C-alpha cells in the first residue's frame, strides 16, 4: 500500500467517523472535515434524531473497527414493540421468536462521540471541526472549504475523497452540477414529517414506562414512537402529515390544539410529557425522504457513502445500520483490490446498489405497517405464526423483519425478495383459511405450517422470476 496516500473525508457523523477509523487502521493518512463544532464539547443535537436503533449489521461493522464492546456499553436493549391504544391499554409484540434477537436504543451523540474519541488515538487521522464544504472540484480532486469561525476560505487536495456528508451531501451536488458524467438522482419526500418530544425520567432517575421496548402509538394516519435513553428519559417522535388530514403540523399551532390532539389520541403519553407545548413550538419539524442516485463514484477519485448515497426514512431502524454496513462492504473490497480505487469503487457500487435501493423501499413500506397494520387482526395472526415458527424452528424460519434486522450475512435485497414472498404466502394462507393459527399449536401443526409456507414462498419467488424474465 502507498502509505502516503492522503484520504479526505467530508463529514464526521456516524458513517464518516467509522470510515475514518477503519481507513486509519489500514494505515492511510486520513483527514476528516466536519462543518459542525465538536459534539463532545458542544450540544448540537438540534433537529437531528437523538437516539437510533442499532442492530446486527451495525455491530458487524463496529466489530471490524474493534469498537463493538464500547458501543454495547451505551445501548439499551429493546426486545420488541409495545403498542399503546387510545384507552392506554398496551400489548407487546417481540421482534423475534428467538431469545437472543433484539434491537438497541443508542444515543446518536454518545455513539458519534465514542467513534471520534477512538479516532483521536490514531496519529495518521486528524479531524478538523467547523470546516464547511462548499464544493468539490472533481477534475483536480480539490475540496473548497470555509472555516465557520473565521469565515476564511481554504482548499484541500487529496488522493481520494469520500463524501459521508449526509442527505444534503455537497459531494453529491458536485456530481450533479459539474456534469462530468450522466448522473441520476431522485429524492422522494413523504407527505409526513416528524417532531421530537421528551418523556423525562422519574424523580429517582428511573424510566417512567418500560425501557425494554420500542413504544408505538399506531393511529392509522399518524403515530407516536418512543425510545429509551440511558438517563431515564425517552425520546418521543411524532410522525404526522405536514398539511393533510384532520390533524396535521400546520393545524397544530396553539397550545390548546396540541393538547386536545394528544388528549384524544395519545392520552397516556400526554400525561408523561410535561412541557409539550413548549417542545412543540421550539423543536423543528423534520422532513422524511428517500434518496436514490447513481453513480456513487467518479473515477477512482471520489465516492459517496451512507445517507449521501442512499438516505432512507427511519421506519426500519436501518439508516445508521445501512451506513455502517457500507463501511464493512467497502472494507472487504479494499481487501481484494488494495490501492486500485477505481476498481474498488466500481465493485463497491455493483455489490451494494441493489441492497441500498432495497432498504429504501423496505423502510417506506414499514411506515405503513407501523401506522396501520400492527393493529390489524390479519397482521396479528401472521405475527403469531411467525413467532412460533422462529421459536420452534430457529434455524429454518426467519421473518422478513428478522432477515433485515438480525441476519447480517443476508443482503437487504435478498431479505426483501424472500421476505415479501413469505409475507404474501402466509397472508394468502390466512385469507383462504388454509391454516388455522392459534397460540397453542402443536409441534406437528407448526412443522406442517412451516413446510407449507416454504413451498408457497418458493412458488411465489419462482413466479416472480418467470415474470421478470418475460418482462426483460
């Protein structure tokens, strides 16, 4: 390897700091430029989701950089969803029939801070804060920055440039604006936005509702979710239409309207959020969008990763996990083609693109599932069967959710294709009364059901493949 190879990374968020760490561990000279101040010394959470769900794909990438244990120390395991109805009743739905499968609530700031602190231990890695990327000159491999403290402009040239600068990526804009190649880009916003609120810790510092679950208040047109924090609080997120429907963000413009809405729809949550009107007024309303684009790279010079290449909506809890997995996939390709960056980038895009597109689609689909279907009887029956199949046949049955969330060795695209076919197979069986599902099915009944589900799933996949072949 050319030890002197200088690598420049734009953005020291979750994806950028993990990428920097991994490349430094490989011996490259790495400089990271971040537009914001150091989050370890300044509070800069405004408008960003405060906590995230970390699962197996993310851990696999963290393990690669030897920081998995440090991340686990700041996680709160959530074994399932706890649904709240309008009367305050709750019912739990575990994420898996296998005991060892759960997702983890983790603070974005704590995790990012841990990665930055780890990065600081490498002499060949430097992080420059308050350095805002203005544009990237693709021909000369030069990045134009502005120092946010002094407003002075400065340029940096590097051998290889990575853009991990999020959904509003400047490197991606440069691809688009400099027209060096045919660049396709789509940005699809949901009609819904989100706002974060907080359930504070109890007086003794404990959690006021169970910290073992991701809480969901599904209401069809909108929903509320809550994830636990280490300090006993919960970060609560309201997902609601910007302007449509009886209730929307535009309509909720007074304290009375906000309280009446929560009183009618989420009474048990309202009782736990003391400063609701104040938080509603002060916390920004965020947009929810999916970004797809291609190509992700220019020659062997630049590459975008994470949200810069494929931002997703948060409803599968996979945005951060997908970005971390990007780093792991890239790392495995560097193993094979070290220093031939053009081949590395080309290969990376060809193996990663379908998976990135798939998680974008799955996340949008899951939005409707969380808001509407979780309370739907047919969906509940399907979950009942799936949980039992996972419990009794842990090696042979994986729900779509399990494949996406807990099987880090299956790509998102394969998980989506197989998972959708499986869902269709089970729902068809329920609709056609081909199977009666109860909570106390015998092993024989379950074995028969499993066989049926597998046969029907394979038939659906075969039919889809035939249809695709004819289509092409």
